[in-house]
C-alpha cells in the first residue's frame, strides 16, 4: 500500500486558487474557455448578455487553479483569472478516512 | 470558501492588457472565435515579459481583419494601404527609430499584393518581425480561394492549385528565424515571439488560425472550437524540419515548430 504513503514534501506543497473575472458584455460566445478549461470550471449561462450571446459563468467555485488558459485563448479579452490564496493539499490518509 | 462570486463582478473591471489598447477600442470587430485575438494577446504578453517601453515598439498592419490590429494597439501604430505594407515597414525599420518593427500580415497583403517586396527585404537585412495570420481563405470577400488554400479542401469556388509554402519563401529570401504555430499553441507562440523580437534580423512567424465564418462553415467542420481542436489534433511538432515539406496539403498533418534559427548553427 505505497499509495497511502504521504509525499516527502507534502507539507511544503501549496495549491493556488484563482478567481475568474468575466466582462459579460464583451463576450461573443465562441465557447473556447468552456471547452478548453482543464478543470471544467465554466458553463454556459442561462440568459444572454446585451448583445445576445451566451457568456460563460462559473459552475464550481473552488476548482479554479489560476492556470490562465482561459485568458490565453480568449479572442475577445473578456476573461481572466487572479490568484486569491493558497490551500494545503489533502493528504491521501484524510481522503481515505473521509470515504469510509 | 464561498468568497468567489463571479456573477456579481462589475462590468467596469479592466482586463490586464487593456492598458495596451487605445481607449474605447474594445470590443473588437472580429468574429467570435477568430484566431487574431489570441495572436494579439500573445504578442502583448511577449512585449510585457521583455519589459520594453511601448513607445519603442512599432506595429504596422495592412488591410482586412488583420489590419485592425494596428488600429487597436497603443504602440507606435501605422495602418497602411493595400500593396505598400512590406515596403513601408522595411523603410520604417531602416530608420532605426524603433527597437523593433512588427508587421502583422494576412494572405491578401502578404502573398497577393506585395510578395515581391518580401523578396527584397531579406537581402537588405531589414530588422523586421513578420507575424503572418494564415487562415487559408479570403475572409472579407467571403471565401475566395487564395494561394495557400489546400487542394481538395475547398472554399466557395473549388481550388485547383497547389498551396503556397510560406516558410520556404521566408527561408529562401533570407529570414533568420522562421516558425509556425496554431493559436492553441499559444505558450510556444509567446516564446517564439520573444525569440524573434530579440533578434536583429528578418524573422517570420506563421500562425495557422481558424476563420470561423467562412472556412469552418463552408467545409462543415463544425464551430469555432471544433476547428481549433482540428488544428491541434492534426498538428505534429517537428523542429528544424526542411522547409520544402511544409505546405498545407489536405489529408496531411500540419507541421508546426521552429524551422530556421541561424544563430544556433
């Protein structure tokens, strides 16, 4: 059961969390940020914006890791993320205890 | 943990690179999903990482959708009439007023109108960076065939010519840095632009980008994200590939990478 062993630098690792900012009325609804987000943070909104496009909105609040891919591929400069804080990763031992 | 509430973000917030645009120039005129936006973002990021003052960078662009870049960017910007783009940019680079002159071209003003000027500027050692937005179609005149349109993959009128090979043209006319990327390889594209901006010679970067309205819909590929994924899945990175093999044939992969870098050899 080597998978239950904690990593050697587990106390040093910190996971960054990001906040997504969206300029709603600049979006043209191409869907790049929704389809290419590696953590699947975004989803399509229910109501369109003032131009009539369906803009992205955040589905899961705490899953964004501030990787910046949405900012990189957005053709309209309408979305970006900022770093909010760092959190400690859950140890495998705690995850096993939670599941049982 | 519940401090993140994105729907409540005000609309007056500034994008991190909004200070590089002319005020009130956004939103742009480009179609949803156009590749030009990614090119502009990576170029601004490259300038930001190099810590160059915006006054020392000059941006020249010509006609069409790509011509709007010089209209938006807040560097020393020049938007030039059809047919004179490359000659104008080379003369501007020869004055040595700016650190680097960047020329954003599309197929119309690069290959069709002023290709003969490009054959000259490599010999005259022009200190110029050409970022070529190759979307393999005429956008504004609604999908006519151009010299780089692949053979079977059609525009509105069927293409019957073999596609033109831009990296081979760039290498044979004396460019010291030639690369090709797609918009989804934006990280590589950024470092490629940084490499090319720090060179004191002619360098050419070709970006194979999607034209959503006129190429994707005509060829029934899907929507914008599908064509971007199509380019990513069908692209193979081959560094220092001989430039004779680099034309965009259909049913063959798009070869991306850095092909010529003369300082390393």
